[in-house]
C-alpha cells in the first residue's frame, strides 16, 4: 500500500508539473502576441508615414495612443477586476486585444488605425498585469521568481523572432499584414487558454466589493501598494528615458549601419531568452531583493557605458547593448516577483491592473523626458545622450533604494498552501 501511495504521489506531481508548464507556455504565448503588437509599430514607422501620408507627430500619436489607452484602462480595471475570476477576466481582456489587433490589420486610414490602437491598448495593456496576477495566485513565493522569468522570456522571443518577422511581413506584403497574422495566431491561443486555465476564484471568497471609486482610492491609498508603485515608476523611468533612443544613437554616433541594427536586437533577445529564467531561479534561491540590487547595479553601469559610446566595432556595440537588454530584463524579473508578492491575493487583480497603468504612464513620461534632453545636430549626430544616461542611472539608483522598501503581503496559511498543486486540479472549463 505504501509503495502504491508513493507511486500515486509521484504521478500526481508529474501531472502538476505538466499543467504548470502548459499554463506558463500559454501565458508566455499571450505575452508574445501582446509585445509584438506593441513593438512592431515602431519599425513600421517609415512605411506608415509614407502610406498614410502622416507627419512624424501623427505617427508619434499612433505609438503613444496605445500607452495612454493602456494607462487609463488600467486605472479603470483596478476598480473592478477583482470582482471576477481570473480566468473570466483574462479571457475577456484577451478577446478584446485580439479584436483590436484585427481592427489594426483592417484599418485603411490614419483615423481608423488610431482608433484601433486605442482599442488594442485598452485591452492589451492590462493583459500583462493580469498574467502576473495569475502567476502570483498559482505559484508559491519560492517558485514565483522562476515563473516570472519564464513569462518575461516572451519579450526575448518577441525581440528575436516576432519583430523581425513582423517587419519583413510589413515590408513585403503591406503594413496591415503583421497585425492580421498576429490576430490569426492569437485565436488558437485563446482556445488553449479557455481549456487549460483554471477558474482561479479563490480571491473572491469572503471578499467585500466596494464602489469602484472607493476601490481605486483604496488601491492607491494603501502604503504597501504605493511603495510598489514607486518602484514600478522608478523602473520605467530608468528604462524608457534611454532605451527608445539607443537605435538612433548607435546609427548616428557609434557607426552602426541601419541594416546592422537587427543584430543588436537578436543578440539582446537571445541573451534575455537564456538569462531571464536563470535570473528568476537565482532570485528564488538567494532572494529577490539581493538579486535585484546586483542586476540593477550592473544595468546602471552598462547605461553609463552605452550612453557614452564613440565609434566602436560592431561586435562591441552589439555585445554592450545586448548585455544591457539582458540586465534590464533581469531586474524586471526580480522586481516584478517582489511587486506581485507585495499585495494580498484578494486585491491582486486590481492592483496589477493599476500597476500596469503606472507602468505604461511612467514609460511614456520617461521617453518624453529623454526626448527633451536630446538634440539632433544638423549632420545627424545626437547630442546629450550622456546626460540621458545619467538620468537613467539616477532613476535606477532610486529603484534600488525603493526595492528595499517593498514588503511581502501577509498571506494566510490557507493561501500559502493553495498553490499550483490544488489550483490546477480545477480542470473543468468555465465560461468566460
């Protein structure tokens, strides 16, 4: 009998591990489609401006409309998302994102594309936060860093495969094609999520639902939440004040040719694909905060080096920027694991939605601040990028201090035990 019990336990553990991997694969696939949708617009800029006969300012609005819509939707979603099961909320958001992406592919004018980007941002911008909320609910603290690292690997795959392929499709078959292909890829992923995602309604047990405005006030009035939001803000300001301008700087100042830029992103994406899960494992083993402090310090050092590059061999610029992309993604892994664990399960969906809003708005502000500092000389050389690097380093240093202020939420004993083992047993499909 004992031997049978041991065999049964091993079989159950293997089954749970397969379900866990399938869940992470599904969430990473959703992240992949969302990230490619957001990123592919930027390299399509010259074609969009030519085809739609729009100005650079109008193109900038196409890019920022996604971020603005995501920020506003995230604030609104923070007040209501915890009233629903995670599965129902996730599938609804994903369906809206797929619809928005399809509308981008069917757009025929500047106005219709702008409207489609608003729809896509309103739904897609919250998807990342909801995915992290699901990871926070399903995976216990000791394995949350690894799970977050795997989820972040979607960014690497998007950089290595998704964006270059999307750019090639847009160049060869028209700018609408990448969006149509993404929408087609997302449909089977939706049905996989419908089948495999457990209901995840445990956060609803005994929860009292306040008025939406009171919910927003409570989310942003909680001291622990504010510390997490502050860390998110410093993270985004430290990244987006500098990173959006690296490609322009490499071409204008470091002697990199435009046709050589894909090597930078492929290398950085490949390093992140391997390194992000490893950093997640290290965070689980040695602690999120110590790992964050080390990786953020490395990232700040690389920011200083990259922002002061002269004309260097291609291998040097590719290696340095690739390492910066890895360290930036690595600090996000450790930070998001801390942020996710800083909120109670009953409030996690709304909190992560609000955190997504803060993330999008702070990234837009960071890019704006960096643009205010930079000056393009008549010969194309970019001036004051070193100052932008110092700004990014300052925010990164602030984030190291703020990370030490984030505290784990006090989960109940039942919540601690309610991990992937019990949750993934709920295989009965639930209507979204």
